[in-house]
């Protein structure tokens, strides 16, 4: 009985140590960071598109009107 109890306790500690391992977490963390950066870039570009388009339209009008 005592031997079984020590084996059971040993398995419990082994499981706790397995949970503490950090293998593979870096891949998930990199994927989350890349997803966050891509999401932010899409949001910023979506917000800035009308302003950039308006700027180039005005610039085109200025260049077209000033050339002979």
C-alpha cells in the first residue's frame, strides 16, 4: 500500500513538472504577435487609405494644372 501511494504521489509531481515545461510556447507567442501586427497594419492602412488617396488626387491636380 505504501509503495502504491508513493508511486501515485510521484506521478502527481511528474504531471506538475510536465505542466511547467515551456516547449512550443514560443511558436504560439510568435504567431500571436504576428497576428496582432497584421491586424494593426490592416486597421491603420484601412483608416489612412482615404487620406492618402485624397492627397495623391490633389497632388495630381496641382501637377496637371501647372504643366503647360
